[in-house]
């Protein structure tokens, strides 16, 4: 398709590489699909097939679909916001002013930061310039 972004299988494989073999097995046995896009026809079967292809021979994996994929994330966020721990996981006004709006406090349920791998450069995927395309620059005074 000419897209240099990683797909779901490549992303899962990239994540697995950051963990020990034991943890990789736990992750592969706990793939959870939720959200509206998880309902695309054949997505669960595709991920099961791709896990089978990428994981070591005869290792196990399990892909589970959420019972209510459209609303599960909302219900989880609602329950989290109503929990006693919610205030401990939020950033304070002082932290916001010091570190900015992109700052996320790390805790046991937060995402960890991993530097993204360098993009693959494959000139066969990038479209060649089209001689018939006219480029025009527009300057707007505000």
C-alpha cells in the first residue's frame, strides 16, 4: 500500500521483543481486542494466524474479544475515575505547569515509554514523483 507504518502484527512482535520469554508467553496468551475497530470481520482470526506465525513453534497464544467492544473502554474509564486511587494517578496543577500537557505520570497501569524503532526505508514503497502534478504555493496574510 506504500505505507511505512507498522501493522498490528509488526507492532505486537516489536512489543514482545522488549520482554523475557516467560513474559512474552503471558502477553501472547492475553491479547484482548476492544474498541469499535476490533469488530472488523476477520480481525480476531487474522491476529490468531499472525501470532501463530510469529511465535515459537508449538507455543500457545489466545486472542479474546471484548463482550461490549464499543463501550468497554468507557466503562473502564468511568470505573477508574470513580476509584479511590484516581487522585493519586492524576498530575497536579504544579506538575502540569512544570512538565507540560504531554506529561503522563507513570504507575502500574500506565503505558511505558519505549523509543520507536527507526522507520524502514524502502524506496520501492514511496511513490515516484508525477511529472503531471503541478505544485502551487499559496501565501495567506493574517
